[in-house]
């Protein structure tokens, strides 16, 4: 069967050839209704674009798609990207980042990918994908590798920490110090309709407290991904009941700025209250934050190697890997005041 031309797609969609080209190269510059027409025409005619002569010859695009739950500038995502790039770029692959802010954006990616055919593997970081989205990639023989995903069902390989167990260990440390009123400071991402791996951290806290009937927990909810999430978290701590003596933060992105600003309000850490974070990010060692350690650079590099093995059809030994998450005991936790 003769491959459809870009001119044929343009005629079918009723647009110019340059609009078809722009739809594939820079879809954000094309009106949604025009983009939909072009994509529908391309799918009807089984049209796809290739990256280069090398891609035509090998049948590969030499691109790996990274679906990230937030912007690439976050501590976690930037290190995931750097780890992937350290393995993939020397092997001739580009890593293309697709920030996913909602389930609808995620669905659009999986609808468009069969038409574009511009990724040899898809790496999903920190959130869930649906069975029908997995099926689309399976049909295309595009491997899926997960990094810190809520479920490994349907993926070819994954590198994921145990958020639940790691948080339980952190809470057990606070309980061992003598804390009996503990708050979890975490939040919700409005209007995303996606499940995130970090949501298991709250469950880890509940697991620990279920084993200790004399311990009471409070969930202080703050809006994540908003410009004022730090102020919301700080206000939640400052206005919390006075008998709460320890706070476990969903991640260091919340814990670090709150730790810094508490001093401005005369709240001493750990003399007045204890704080534990999660990630061991950035300045955490320098400021003495007790936190759960994870290594996103190493996870990214590991995921990159798994992706290349899956692309090559190489049998993968230990396709589902769980890196360690040690608790880094530093200066922000201590027994509560008598």
C-alpha cells in the first residue's frame, strides 16, 4: 500500500500543506479545531511523519517520550530527565518532555501518538495511565516504562519506590521519639482527574497510626500546584491545634520553605515542633531537614536502560525494580517538649 502524502492529508482536511506540517511539528500553534481536522485526516489515510532518513531506514524515531506530572523544572522531574538523558543521549535518543496537567491532556497524547508515531518508548512518571491508553501503545508495539507510578499493570518495566512503606517508616520514627499528635501536610491537585504515586504517602501514615491506638493524626490539606501552596501550608501549620507536635510533609518542596518561614513566626524546630520531609531534595542536607531519601537521577538512568532493552526486544532481568528509601535523620526531629 502506497504511503499517504502530506498533500493528501491537506486535501482531506481542507487545509494547506504548511498547516499539516505545523500540526505535527508545533501543535500548540494550531487552533484546536484545525488540529483535530488534520489529525482525523491523517488517521483516516494512515499518514505518519518520520524524523529523518535514519528513522525511515530503521523504522525508529530515536525519540523517547517522558510524560511528567508537573513542569520539568521541579527538583524531581529535572533529575529524572537528567538521569534519562545520561543514558539515552549517548545511545542516539532524544528525550521529549510532555507535561501532563490533567487526564484530558494525557488522553490527547495517547490519541495523537498512533498518528505521529514519533516515540520509540513512553516513560510515565508519577501518575496513572488507563487500560485503553496502554492498549494503544501495545498495538503500536511501543514499550511503556514507569517511574514511581501508582500501578505497574500493563507496563513493560518500572522503577518505583514504595511511597507507602517509606512514609510509614518516617511516622514510626516520630512515634518512637514520643510524638502522639501528628499532622500530615499534603494536598490535592484540583481538576486533574489523575492518580499520583505520592497519594500513597498519606496511607503510609495511616498504616503507622493504625498500629498505635494512642496516636492521633490530622490531615492538613493544601492545594498543590498553585502559586500559594507554600503560604497555604505555612498557614495550616500555624493555625493547627496546639497539641500537634510533629508534621510530616508530602515532599520537601513543601517542607523546606515552611521550615524557613516558621522561624519568622517564632516557631522553633525541633524545640517547638518536629518536621519530616520526603525526597531529600536540594537544600535538605544543608538545612538539616530529616527526610526520606530517593534518587530520581538514578531512577531516570535505570528507566532509560530498561526502555532501550524493551525497544531492542532484549529480555529484561528484574523488570520491576524498587530502589531503597532510607530515612535521613538530621536536625528537625526530636522528642516533644514535656
